[in-house]
């Protein structure tokens, strides 16, 4: 049997790789900031958020 030809797909330039990495880091930092914000807001509100009418 013969092996199928390997398609390399899209090959990014170094500039595109750097831009993708920068974007990924920015998204990760924004996500971490949002998680920290939610955590801090939960601590600020305290256990009062658990006392509510059903």
C-alpha cells in the first residue's frame, strides 16, 4: 500500500505566529482578570449572597 500524501495545510509566518501568541496571552490575561474580579466580588459580598428568599 502507498501512504497518502501529507498535506501541510496552512503554514504561518513568524510574524503571524507571534501575533497569534500575543492574542492568546491577551485572552488568557483577560480571562484571569475576570475570574479574579468574580472571586473578589464574592468575597466582598460575603455570606449575604446565600441568605435570600426561595
